[in-house]
């Protein structure tokens, strides 16, 4: 066995990494995330709304690389809130095998109960939680879509991963402010920046503490592009050529006594 890879929680990743270390095996860890979506004042709102809905609510919010914290420039905040509320209200809950369903349950009731407990924790520490959309069945694996506002960096939920249809939304005024907020968690999996300025996109992307940054779209893994995180989101890369190299050993053959030619082994 050359190496081990795992996609899962940070806690499980630590355990697997310890076992791999005892056996001197390479390991790739793709762990939790609390990705930041940064919307600058010159962003295209159509791109923003498409990105917000896909980036946060794909798989009912159960994506490691989902945009879990949304930072909206103050000049666009009211417009964004109006449009995101309408979009969330239009979600249709139901059987995930039904083509008409746009909001499915999370993986099981235990997972749903954890999301609900996280919402309660956020509120306990000063956040405002507002539910939207048609009521989902109570005491099931469905989670009512919820928007969290008034979340401060000292709220425990700011540094947690919420694996469900919960949108954490913030307002900001300056690039310096939003970079500090975006980087202010234990995670560093992915992030996204929305702007029509290539210069501003590059400047912010360079400052984001994450393994991947997308511009004007959610961060979604591609088979062609190396993907992975930093900080408590793990290390190593999956996918792409770098992902293949993670599980290969390089061998060096050297000689000064014979005429070495290229051999096809």
C-alpha cells in the first residue's frame, strides 16, 4: 500500500493520519470546511445569486467545499438579502429522486439534529436565525432552510462547519475587513470571490487562506484540477496530475559507468 486518502471530518482525519504515520504511509486529508464567499461592490448579481444557491445549497448544504459564510459588500447587502430570501422560499422539499425536488433531506435524522443544535448554539450566542420556505416535516432528516445573521467572530458557530441548508450572511465595507473575516476560521478548504475586476479578483484570491479560490462561481472540484485544503481542512491534493503523484513513489537511477539510454520498462 502506497498511501491513504480520506474525505471526512477533521476529527476522523486526525485519527487516520495518526495510524498512517505509525505505518509510515503517505496520506491525503480532505476534511471539513467553512468556505467564504466574498461579494465585492462591483459584482454581477446574477452570477452572485447562481453561485450562492449552488455553492451553499447543493446536496442540501452537505458539501465540504460549500460556501458556508457569505460576506456581502454593504452596498449590495439589502439587494442580496431580498433576492436570496426569495430564492430560498422557492425551494421545493421532497423526495430526492423526484425531479421537482430542490431541497432534499440531509443524510439522516442524527445529522439533521446536529444542524438544528448548531443553529440553537448560534442563537444562544447572539445570532439571529430566520427560517424560510414551505415547512418541512418535523422531527425528520429534513432541515428547515435557515439564514443566520448578526453572527460575530466570537460566536462559536463562526468557526464551525454547518452541514445543512443554513446560510450565514455578513456585511462588510472594506477589502481588508473581509479578508480578515474570511480567513478567521480554523478551516481553509475553498473560497470564492465575486467581482468584475480581474485585478481585484487576483488581489483577494492571493490573500485568501484556502487551497482553492474560485472567481464568480462556487468552488467545485474538477477531475482536471488538484484539490485540497490547508489548516484544519487537511493537506495533500486529490484529482489532477498532482493527485496521481500523491500515491506514487519516485525512483532515481544513476550511473557513471555505462552509457545510460532511455528504457521503456
